């Protein structure tokens, strides 16, 4: 059938067996290369399934990457050192856009989101709060701090566009006040450092500053009413299968 399709003889029979024609010798070189590539492809797939190779692409914001993802990446990398990990730092909206474009395997985002294309697995609960250093006038307050009083304090907050900033601003507006921070910063770590030396009252995530709260370098201001809790979500594209490596990493995340 191959000879018929190509329009010429590829081999001929002799008393000693089968011998390739000149055309058959040329075709054999290409077939051998193709077979070699197929064998390598099968080997690579087997390595990926056994997590001896592969790549996982993740999208997450700076804060979630630093405090939520990084400890689990350390554990995953120690178990599967040959799997490459690529992390793209973006906001929740940008992470969802990357996922829809197929540029990441899964995203770590702030909930709620309403996207029919996505599968969402709820993860860690987050509690936003306001903290100050021990020397700050409001840092050790035992009585509840009203939102009106809070709005009059020197505030340290993340830049506009971050989920924690939107959450705090929206809740404050429902209490009839507008938060106008004196300093806007790009990371929770910077807010913590500024608050510790008394430059203001910082809006942070309680779960990510437990060490500072425990050793007294930061004190939480008890707000009345307190900010509602938020949730982290792990999102993937509906009906799009994940690689074995991506599945294994997702299984490690709480």
C-alpha cells in the first residue's frame, strides 16, 4: 500500500531475503528518525506521569504567593525537584484572564468570583484587620474602635486595585466613612514594617501576621463592627484536564 501511494518500489525480494531499493533507503532514514522521536515522546510522557519531568504554571497575587503558596511550593519542590514551577504574579482579575487564555494551569484568587467557565475550590479563610506597633496611641486599645475613629487615624494600606483594599474600602463606605490612607504600599510586608515603627495603622491579613501579633511587635485594633471574613479560591478551567504535576500540587494545597 505504501509503494502504491508513493508510486514506486521500496524493496524487492531475493533468494537471500528482502532488499531495499534506493527509494526505500531514503524513506528508511526518515522513518527511523520519526520512530526515534516517537520513542522520545513516549519516554517524556512517562516521565511527566511519574513526575520526573513536567511544568506547572500558576497565577497568584503577591500576598497570596508569599504567605499562602510559597510554603507548599517548598514541600512540592523537595518531593518533585525535576518539575519546573512558573508563578505569574497578578491580581485576581488578571489571574482569571490568564487562566482563560490557557497561559496558566490554575489560579489562586480572592473570592467571591462568578465565572461559569471556571471550577472553584474554596480554600483558606482570611480575616482582614488593622494593626499598629506597641508605641502607637491606638495600638493597645482594649475598647472597640469605631470606623469613624479609625478613619481619623494615619492609615497604611495597600494600593488601590488589591482585593484587601477593595474589601476594606467597600465595608468602610457601608459604615458611612471613607478611608483615606496617608501611605499606600505595594505589599503586606512593607505595611507590617511601617506599622512596627509607629508610622501608622496598617490594614493586613491576620492569618499572615500571627507571629508579630504573638510576640507583641504588632497589636490588633478591635474594630466594631469587624471586617467580614474572605475566602481564597483555587480555580481551574472547566472541562480542561490538568497535568499530573498540576493535579499533585493542587492536592497539596489546603
